[in-house]
């Protein structure tokens, strides 16, 4: 029996669109035909990466927006037509078949007619001019695309169009990396870190020979100097704590949600980390026991996540512009609170997976206005970046698809 390529992606994407599940979690929670996993994951990511353009296609041909299930099915079909070069008759037949299987025979005629009528050239002619049309064609929410244009000018389109370079794998040693030399990964500037188009997990993962860690996460850790006692204030999922445990004598890892503390502890156990402790704690709330205790504190704060859209395209679906104010409040609170935990002469690191000024250099500027006991310390990175007034800004078009920021502050009094 030939597998219908629409069904598994539909099951996953319904959880994302209908239940607000994160894509990676929806994939993990859904039974997928293993033989076709690669195809299914490609379609799910592709639909979300191109969500706004696919919505525009729908609006162009459908006078009235169909119900969610039908919208998802049509988006899957359009992605297969536009980006996978599949035959129209095949895609149409498969989509109509799933309509009937889902008990939606009544709309199968509409779906059939929509897909047979669809013409990309006709849709593209109807795109609005200027920023609005650019944002739709790039599937980048307009308010955030306007931010990009304001901050990066002509480079905004390159940033918005950037794609992930692949799966980032960090090996624990040169010997471990050499075991996987036949997989032909792209070497990054960081020790034992390679990016692969695909990387199938095997027993080496369970044995702690390697882990999946983003280039951005590794680059942030590379900017942290060796120390005796480090606080990782927003530690989940734990990758930074694991890597920093190699250069710091002791690591304390805090996480707001209790169930994620358990995940960090599992990460420590898998990677053989003995000098790190995970605990549940809200890093925006002052803890007297931590005051002046650490010679280094890393605040990898909650943020818009727009630096990770190449890996997490659902960010563009869920993150609204009105969320920004609340995020800035959280960033300010965590940074100001954790500054109290730094010993005199110690370092305070601030990082995000964001690309917007107000979350990055703007946040540091506000912090320095009310915290005269700190000064900025210069840092550098072997990974391509822009030097801002205070910190380093990494952008998706030059950093393997990753966007993030890091700044180092020194407590002087």
C-alpha cells in the first residue's frame, strides 16, 4: 500500500494550528510512518516557513475562508506543488482522498477545484507592492518585517529569507567527531561542532558522545570566560550548562518550570556532567542566598525568538508584536535581579536568540543607566557577527541561519 503524503503532516499541523502546540513537540507526540519521516518533517516545516504566502494563496482563490482542517490540507497541498515540484494531479488526488478519510466529503469538491485552478503566476501578480508584498512573499509577519527594515535596511530581505544550514551537532571530543567523519558535516569555527544536512541519531547520542546544540548556543558559551562558580539563570534545555561545565568549576542551573528541571538533569546524566546542579527557580525573583555568590552569571533571557525562525518557524505563527512589551519587562527584571548575584570583579553575561535592537543593545543601555556598578567588557567571536555599541549581534544570513546576541558586563563596584 502506497502511503498518502498528506495524512501525517496534517495530523502534526492540526496540533500546531488548532491546539497551539510547538512544532517540535507536535512531531514528537505524533505517530509517523517511520519510512516517510523525512518527507513528513520537511512538509511540516515547509508549510510553517511559508505560512503567510500560503494564506495569501488561499485568500486569492477562496472568497470565504474554509474551516481550519481544510485550510491545513490546502496549505500542505500547495507546499507540495510549489516547493516539492509534485504533479498537480497527484497532489490533488491525495488531498481529496484525505478529505474523504477525515469525513469531509462535502468539501472535497471545493478542494479539488481549488487545486486544479491554482496558478502561482496569477497569485504573484496580485501581491501588494512595497513592504507588505515583500513580507507576504517571505512569509515574515509584517510588523516584524518593518522592524527588520528599520534596523537593517536593504539587508532585511536577506535576513528574512535566510534558511537553516542544517542540524548542528557538538561532539564531546575530536575522537568522537572522527567516528562520524563519513557523514560529511560542515565544520563551524567552534571545536568539534559540525552542521549536517541530515543527522540520524544513534547509540552515540545515548552514550554521550555528541549532542544536538545550536551554533548560537555554542557561540554564546564561547564568549563566557572560565570561572569558579557560574549561575545559568535561564538554563533549559541545559545545553549551555553542559558545555560551560567544561570550563567552570561549578554550575548552578535555574529553570522556571519544574518539569524542565528534570529534563536538564537527564541531560546532565547523559553527558556525564558531575559539577552542575539544576533547580526550580524564577530568576526574576530575588534570592537572598544567591547575593554576591557567583563570579559569573549568564542570563539567556526569554525573548521574541525571531533569531530562531529558521529552526522554529512556528515562532512567526505565535509571537505577536503586542508580546514585546511583556518580554522586555521579563528581560529587565531577570537582568536586574541576577546582577545582584555577581561578585565584585565578576562577569554578567546577557544573551538572547533575538535580532531586534530593543531586546539586545537597547536592553543593555537601559540596564547601564540604573546600574553604575557595571561596565561593558569587549568580547569577540570567530563566528561572523556585527559589533554593536555594547554586544555582538549574530544574524541568520551569515551565522548558519541563527540569529542571537551576547554582551559581557563586568562588576566594578
